[in-house]
C-alpha cells in the first residue's frame, strides 16, 4: 500500500512538473510570438514612415555647394545638374566607343532575346539602338527621356533606320512612366546621378520590374580621383548600394571591366 502511494505520488509529481513545464513553454512561445509580431510591426511602420515622408523631408537643400551640382542633397550626395539636349553631339562623339566601350556594357546585360529593356535617360538613343538587335523582334526597347528634343531625335532615328522595336517614352521628374511588372531590365548610363527625385524614380522603377528583373547602372568611378570627370557626376558603389537599399533593390554584381566606369547590377 505504501509502495502504491509512493508510485502515485511520483506520478502526481511528474504530472505537475509536466504541467508547469508546459505552462512555461506556452508562456515562452507567447512571448516569442509577441516579440516577432512587434518586430514585424516596427519594420512595417518604418517602411510606411519612409514611404510617407514628403519629398521635402527626403532631400536637403544647401546654399553653399559644388558649382556643378544643384545644391540638393540626397542621403549625403549632391545631385548633379542635368545635361541638356544641346549635349547630343557629346553623347554621339566618335571617341565614345573607345572611352566607354558600349559593346562591353551590352554584353554584361546578358540579353537572350525577347526582353523588354528600358533605357532610362536614353538621350539620343546611343544605347537604345545598340540594344534593339539584341532583344530582337520579340523584344522591345523603351527609350525613356524627359526632354522632348531627345525623344524627337530617337523617333527620327528609328524611322530613318526602319527600327520598329524602339519606342520613345516621355518621363517626368518623378516617374519614368514604365509599365508595372512589365520590364525585364532597366539600364541607366551616366544618368542616375542627375535625377532630381531619385527616391521617387527608383520606387517606380522597382514597381516596373518583372520578377527577377534587374537594374543596371553605368557610372563613372567616384573611388578613383584620376577619372577626369567632375565629382558630382561620379558615383561610388557604396553610395549606389546605400540609395538602392532604401527602395528595396539589392546589389547582385559589380563589373569593373570598363576604363573609367562601374557596371553595377541590382535586383528586385
């Protein structure tokens, strides 16, 4: 009888221990779930606050600044002045082939045919018309620019060369007017550093990318003081990465095969 009571007592003690342990585990799981939910809510609130911030809050204006810049500062970088349509002759200069090696840039894009490629800040269409045969008849090149004179040049060249897969697209300072989830690749050659509203434009670019879509920047190396370009017209890889992180783009690859420029590739 005593033996039976002891066994019963041991069983009761074990049951109580299991109940207490279960209660502690349940409380631990509850606290863990609470912490996870709180972390998620904080992250969502931070994203919402970032997206809700007015353009005035995102950008700083300085009266003392680089004479080649706008005095408008974004994430510590001064935005450069835009080159006007009067610079078309410089865009199409004969020496550009050797200086910037466009064939190397286009090879780095890894196009297989049939893609929709946006040449954002297309200018005279220097890259647009080189990309057109790579995407073929099944693909499209959206030659995006904010200046009517540049777009008219692109239209005339497309007509004279009988190229049907290059389409001129008028952008605004805040919106490149690209189709949502409709673009495989966005190329920006010596353009990004001049955008008046980089956060707004790149947010729209991200929305335009298809799943797996990429953004390719070609920019003069700020890390190299020997590159003979004005400072505000250069971009470092670190700065690009910093600015793309804000809009949800992650660096995929950096290619350093050009004489003076980076090729920096980001993905959604």
